[in-house]
C-alpha cells in the first residue's frame, strides 16, 4: 500500500465524521457534547492530513 492509496480512505473517513458531526449537532443522534467535540477535533486532524497528502501526492 502506497501513501497515495490512503487519500481516498481518509476522504471516506472525513465524510463519515462529517455526517456524524452534522447528526449530533442537529440532535438527530443524542450524544454528550464531549463526544461531539472530540469527533470534531478528529475530523479537523483527518481533513488536514487528507488535504496535505492530496496536495503532495496528486
């Protein structure tokens, strides 16, 4: 597996995290605010890595 193969996987992870953030923010899924905050931080980190790899390797 090359580093360039990770880019689409991170894109799918970002999409799922974004859907989760939207669902918890609109209260479709009831979670504590700490969970919402931690997944938001995870989304930011994953999106940053995804973007950086996409710029560097595509």
